């Protein structure tokens, strides 16, 4: 089921984002995703 994003669930969303990208893009270094974690969290998912 797809649900609307809720800011209070950002930790769950980010874990899903990280795990999914690492698994789906096995040909890209895991470090790339880990290094971009904060950028995605702050720039794209944090309400201002």
C-alpha cells in the first residue's frame, strides 16, 4: 500500500531509501548511497 509521506516517519522512509538503493543498484558502491544519505534527508524530505 502506498501512503502519503509523514515527516514523523522520516527515519523509516530513509532506512527504506538506503536499503532499497543499495540492493537495487548493486553495481554502485554502497558508500555512494551512505555518503548521500544526509543530502537526500535534508534537501528532499525535511519540511522547512
